[in-house]
C-alpha cells in the first residue's frame, strides 16, 4: 500500500471532539477524584494557632517590605508589610498579637525565606477594624479599582498566586469581551472552590461585577466541571436577567481548570502559545479570588484568611476550613486529628502541589489544601528507561512531546528543549508523570530545565 501524506488539522479534530462529546479539550487524564469526603461539608472556621508565621513573599511578584518591629502589638487586619512596587502586594496581620520576630522561616520548596512571626493574643477575636467609608466600585475609575485591589493584598487563590491587580491592569490597546471565571477545581481531593461557590454566592457575583467593570467587559461566564451541578443549580437563581453573567458546565477532566483548557472548552477560544488571555479578549480569574474581591474591596479590608481543604489518609476530621494565613502545618494536622505515621504531606493538589517535609511550614495565600497521602496513595517504584509507549503524548493537553523532552533533559540539552520543543508552553500539570509506566519524573525534569534556562538568559542579558 502506498503511503499517504496526512496533514494534521488541529482545529478540525478539536471541533470534531466537541461535536461528539461534552464541552472539553483533547487529551488530559481522568484521575480518581477523592472529593466525596469533603465536598458536602460546610466550611468550618479554624481556631487561631498560638504562633502565626507570615512569609513576606506570597505571590509570584516582589516580596512585601515589613513595616513592623519586634515587640510591636498589631491588630487583626492591620498592614504589617507594604507592597514593594506594582508587582507586589501588602501583607495584613491574620491575628491580633505581638511581633515575636522578623526572621527567616521554612518554605514548602525547601530552604527558608523572610517572614513575620506573630505570637497570637489570648484575646484575639474574629473582628477586623473598618477603614473609613466603604469603597463604591461603581463610582471608581479603572485605576482606582486596580489600586484598591492591590491594597487588599489579593492574589490568585487557585494556586498561581499571581497578583490580582496586575491581572486587572489590561493594556489600553487590548479589549476584553469576557471575564472567564474558573470554578473547575479539577485537582483531585480539593473542594475549596466548590464550597466557595455554594456558600459565598453574593460575594462571588459582586467580585465578578467589580472585575467586569475594571476590565470593561460586557459579559462573564462561570465555568464549572459537571461533577458540581449542584453549584449550577445554586447560582442560577441569582444571575442577572440581562444574561451578562452566565454559568456553564464542562466535562470533568484534568486539567480542565487550566486557563488555556477552559477557554477552549467553554468558549472555543485558543490562547496562543506564549500569549496571554488578554490577547484574545479574555480576563481569567479563579472563583475564590473573585469571592474574596467581592468581600474585601468594598470594606477596604485585606486578605488575612482563606479556605483550605484538609484531607487524606489518617485524617479523622477531613473538611474545608477557614484558616488564617500563616497557620503552621503542625497546627492543621493536630486540629484535623491526623492519626497516621509516615505520610507524604502536600500543600496544594496532588498533581501540581508542593510536597513538604517540615511541619513548621505555614500556609500562604496560594495554599488551597493540605493533603496527607500514605505510601498506597503515592506513585512509587524505580525510575526505568523510557519505553516509547507514547502515553505521555496522548495525555499532554497542549500537544507537547514529554518523552522527547525528558530524554533531552537527561542529556542536559535544555536550550534545545526550549527552542525546538516548546518547553515554556508546559504549565507543569503533571499529566505526563501521572501516566508514565516507567515512573520518570518528567515534570521535575522540566522544572529544572526551566530554572536553568532562566539563569542562562540572565547571565547572557
């Protein structure tokens, strides 16, 4: 039989996929969800830990600058570190107490970083002092809203921790037609966004309206996975009659919550390689981020707590908890009554979260969960040679070649990975590592390669 040349039309096959299936994207994976233990439980407030560790770096921007001193008494909600430039956000005191130290503290990534350590006052309550007259976003200019958002200290609460006010600063030459609200929460175990969408509907819708006004978008769409249809039914009665805010379900699949995947699944829009959502008329925000925006901006208050999922093996009291920023992992485990022995501790989801070995690591603004996974729930085994099975190619949601990238990484050809195999398009979702039968830690290889390439570029600049 003569060979026939076939041209792969990516757009054609993606549209064909959607025609015969639910709203989704090609490739991806379907890991076990493990959400039932916490998704139906009402969020509970966590008590204050005796000591709170507040890192000065809690976003991908520049760390904040401490403006307090050792021995100073601070009140809950008070600014204790100011933003150091536009790509930075302030830090507010999560509890009332006394500044014990301004020192270095352990991080989930290993090593240490500057932090403000607060000894919690025995009389510390939930109250946060009001800061003058409330903000009326309808009377504010775009620039005033952006500044007010920065003052809240809000960053992306879906895990990326990108400063929200920076994301709202749309270049004047770009026009935003849709605010895309990400409520997919596709990571296994995590149910914080699920609870936010059920329990904070008013705050969420107000946050969406503030974002729409700031980026001058005429409409917003809330995207959820179809394993959360109770959210759809709960929110629909509160949506405006003019259709400016809608909610739609997409297929439950990982990584549906990645902005590129959700934009395509829900709106049939492709964010270009190396590009930003604003280049195709989108502004994308996590639901928890917008719910906090709706709660904090009008009241002129700062982000001092967030909802986290605490669950996993040996946890007697799994659930979603409203926890002060800076609460140590040790305190979380004690409150959730962890009764196990040896286990893997992960801050965030199992696919993209960060393993931690120290119980003194605090949660930050970007921490969505504390997972406790024993040996049965984690991938184990020796790293074996690649067998060219192509499972990683079939799983990669952005059509990279993880197998070839992995082989190049072992040869330390990091420049080739970037220049010829689009390494920087990888957003480290972990699909390739998950399906690899040889247990090759592909995502870890890619993270190392990106880090070394960045260092190389800095040296050459």
